[in-house]
């Protein structure tokens, strides 16, 4: 069973929601965040990337950055921009981007569900990225960014959501890229109980996005359990902020690859496993096991030859696995794409034109990918397997700042 818990959210007053809400901290660097938040004093980037309020030469991992984040978070309340709910509630958060409409429940998930495998993962995390968010959560004494979870839909959960979608919205505004963000408040105890019980019947939740935020929240909770050996399990630090979405509503975009160098004999090496065709324009793969490749001003289509992967194995037959196993590792000599500086990754939201631009500036070759599916993600997570890094790019991104979960 899955735990969903109502909480006393700290959130913006209605008139400030659009001014506070910001893209997640990990989709931009410090300079981009500094530019984005310029002339936006209430932007949540002042909390999630607090180095933007310090001199440009400041180490983003210095103690002063985390202290500034905590001070900025507190200031949102003391200045009357945000407030804390008087009683625990849940929320509906719907995002619309073009034809994609995803409707989630905002609440808290349990760290024990993460530890015992009810919440399933598909990515490895990096210690340095975890360390950053651990310090951020611990110093702010709050989860400031939600974890993006997916679940297989059930009728009783849908019934409560449908009831509220017919009610007045608490927030309704557009963010970057023309994404519409709508929020409804669930404050009826009977409806909160119905959703809590509904999720008890959901066997598993899946981390779609936010593996580092989840791991960090759990490690802060374990630290606090160690500091409080008489803990009951009901303390707020035992739970972390999450938005739970129906898996069938989510959109995974392609996550494309860029390489620094073109190895000798590239086409002969690729021909072992792929059919190669020249194309007149950009190649956006329309099906599994096809890839676009751009180098030296020319696009190519690569089609995997029969028998080159085990179609009965969800991980082995994943396109990002195929490319890593048959191309990135043996042809380019990159065995650890998580740390190797010769490879970079570009989310599909930036378009294929970004691949061309990068190849004309700082990179030499690009691969365009067919997107991973939610069914593939869940099958791999159910099998306890780990995807290659940068396998999924979800859009639209959950905004930070609309909901904050205090740990006490």
C-alpha cells in the first residue's frame, strides 16, 4: 500500500502565486537563475538557488548559501507573501502544455515507502548532488521542491479529483512556455480520508522525476530519526513533499545525446549493428530502435538490425540502453556517462535545432532519441533495475514554491 498524508502547507497567497512559482533548481545553472530572477523579488529561485543573492564568485555550496536560502524562505512568510495552512490539507495541481494535461494530488509520501520499495526508483543518484539537497532541506527545515511520482489510476481516486475540478480554482496562471498551472484545495476531511484510503490500495508509486530530491529528503529524515531515538514515525520529517500523477497522463520527451569527438572509422563501426541512411533534414525518430545522428552538417537515420537486443528484457531493449551498449561505450569509449565530460545531454523540449547549434559550437556529434515510455519506466522499476542516466525528460516541469512542507 502507498502512503498519502495531508499536511499544513506553506504556500503563496493567491495574488502572489505566479510571482513566487519558479522552475526547479536543477534545470538551470546559477547564472541562468540570476538572470531569471532579476527584478522578481518573490521568485522561489531566491530559496532554491540562493547563491543568486550573493556575489557571483560565491561557491554555490558554501554555508552562507544555505543560510541565505533559509532566511529567504522565512522572509516569504514574514513579508506576508506566503502563509501556513491552519489545518492539514491536500491539493490538486493540474498543468496543461499544449495537448498534455496532467492532474496530480499534492501531499506527502512516506520515507518508509521509499526505504521498503513501495516507492520505486529507476535511476542512480550522485553523492555530490545528494549532499547539496541534504544541506538545503536540513538548513531550511523544509522540503522546498516536490517529488514527481506516478501511479496506476484507480476509480475512487479519480472520483475525488473529478469532484474538485468542477469547483473554483485557488490558483490559475501561466508560466514559462505557456504552461497553465491550476490548483484546487481539498479541505473536506471526508475527501482527504477518501484519497488517503484510495492510495492505500495502490501497490506502488514510481519516481518519475526528482530522484536526488527524494534521496536527500530520506537521508535528512534518517538523520533526524537518529537524533530523536524516541521518534514515533508521525513526525513531519518522516514524510516528504510529492505530487502524485496518473501514469497514463504523463508525457516523456526524448533525451538526446551530444559527443565531443568523432572517432576514426565511425560509420564502419556503426554499420555492424545499424542500417545507416542519409537524410535531407533533422531526424526525429518515430519508433523504437531508430536514432537520428548529426555530424559535420549532415543528418543520418540509424535503424537497429534484428537480433541486436533482447526484446524480452525491458532494460536491455530500452533505446538508451541500446545506444549506450552498442555505440557510446564501444565506439566512443565512454563507459560512465554520468561522469564523463565527453558526453552531454539535451532535453527534447529544446528541439533538434539545439543539437545542431551545439555541434556547431562546442560538440561534434549528436544522437536524437525516441522517448522512453511510462510502461518501460515502470517495468524496469518493478524489476528492480536501473536505467542508464538521462533516460527520461518530463514536461511540463513541476513548479517549486507553490507548496512547501515544513519538517516540524
